[in-house]
C-alpha cells in the first residue's frame, strides 16, 4: 500500500505544453561548450519537431572551465527566463557552474516555462522547484542525438501532451510508495543540501545518478545524507546509472553496486536499481516535482496513480 507523503507537500505547477513553432532558447549555464557536432545534431532534432531554437549569447564564451563569467551566464539565463516569447529553456551541456548563478537569484514564479537538463543542471532544476515550478530532468542539447528513438519520443510526448510511460528497473525491495519525484545528480545535490535552493525533501521519491566518482566518494556522500537524517524524510529511492564509477585500479575497494546496497538497503524504503537515466547511456526524461509511484518489489517507476488510494492521491496533489 503506498505511503502518503506529507499532506502539506504539493506537486509543482506544470508549464504550458509545448507546440510546434514555439520558441526554445538553448543556454550554457555551466561548462564551456566543446561538443559542436553534438550541439548541431541536438539542434536538428528540436528543429525537426517544428520548434524555433535560438542559441544564447554566451554559448561560445570561455572563462576558465565555464561558458563565460558568472555575470555573462546569469544574464543569458535571465534573458531567456524573462523572455515572454520563450516557452522552454534547454541547457546545451552540463559540466560545472550552474550553482554559481543562484547566488542572489530570484525566480519570477509567474513565468511558467520548461527548463530542461540534467547533471550540473540539477542545481537549477532544484532551485526552480522551490518556487513551485516543474521542470524536466532529461537530455541536454549535446547528448540528445545519442538517445534511442523511444527516449526522444517519450521526452517530446511528455512536453507536448503531458503523457509519460513508466520505467522499468531492477527491484530492490521495500514495497511501494507514492511521493513527489525529485531527480538529481548525487554529487550536485549533496552540495545543495542545507542551502536556500534545497527543496523540501519530505515526502519525495529521490531519483539519483552520477558519473566518474569512485565508490568511496559515493559512500561518503550517501553517509552524509544518512547523518543529516534526509533518508528519514523521503518515501523511496530510484537509482539510475552510476557510470564510470569503478574503483581505482589495484585498490581494495567495494564496487559501486556494493556501496549502494550497503548504504541504502537497510533504510526500509522502496528501492529500485538500474533505471534508464543518467550519463553514458539512455537518459529517460523525469518530470521534477510531479507525483509518482515507486514499486521496489517490481522495479517500476510509474506516473499512473490509479493504483494509489484516493486519500493518498488527494494528499500528494495538495487537495487536502
């Protein structure tokens, strides 16, 4: 039986559905753009769907490892966010630097438009959710062309119709829970804890992925979450891909799978492994701030709430 989230927790407001001919602005809020061929391929996919895609002013800028200074990147993001003709903002790439834009940043919550990205873009997605606005954890422009056809179609189906299919992973046990989905890169999210851009974690289903972190570093981050009591607030954990997280060659180390099991399986929460999202492979879109059911016994992450009790659905939708 699903466990009801905090009755005060409400799902985020959905931006309007996208339609062909809508204006989409691609920005570089984090690392410097290097993957020019992949950028062109991603642009071609969006434009083939009928969208008008414009590139932000700073996408060719360089400031160390960043795509321009903080002021350049913040101004470019603000111009897109406050542009009334823009219906969606898609990150060109991740890297590092998104959180640097959020010092003294204020969202206009009446600007309901899509923000799309993952990895370092976690900081922007999480911050936007604190303003009560939903976004989409999904491929950035430079990774989109590498996605399988079904994942690309699934992303556009959701953006255009609001419909989204369930995802199948590996069962980790713990039963079934209903909660608000909060996807994130684990490393980025860990560095947002206890900052002003951390969302309310009570009643959430965390969806976590990571890349290029040694197992002991994943252990260290998950131990921090445990010691902060975060896992006592949430309703379940959905794990995506932890790619290139192998131990240092020759080290006496647990594998990444062993670390995840050691740090998570004793929490008595619904747990699912190997869902198709994250780096270096299929990165299926995950709506931020929307209700889901996580079934740890079947390995399914499902947006169809028909299997939940009516009373639980009322609470998660903020009707009580």
